[in-house]
C-alpha cells in the first residue's frame, strides 16, 4: 500500500483511513519496508505507530538494545511503560 501511495493519489488517501480503522480497533500500526524519506513521510502523515526499513537500519542478527522510539511523541506516549521501546545509545 505504501508503494502505491507514492504514485497513486487514491491509495495515498486510503492509507490514513486504514490506519484510523486499525487504531479504532486498539491496534498498533507498523509500516514495514521504509526505504526512502518520501515513504517515511507518507507513513508519518498516515499516522502509523512504528516504522521499519532500510532507511533506518539494515537487518541485524543481534537486536539486543536496538529498539528505537516511534516517529512521533503521540505514538511514543501510547507505548510508554509497555516495555516495547528502548532508546538507542
């Protein structure tokens, strides 16, 4: 959906609505495969909670201590105290 949202205005308008529906169901939304700043911007504008992809880090076999905060303060507040996030050194 994210790839389509880059070039298709209809897909770009659907993505935030899909995220809203998932949030209404008390789900956290993870957007995977972020490779460009443009994709990250679309994901942020859609309101996703977490992002993952080569733009942020390459895959690693040792993930100990590698968790990072969500892209915005509102998402970080939703995860506070749940043990999901640790800041990188």
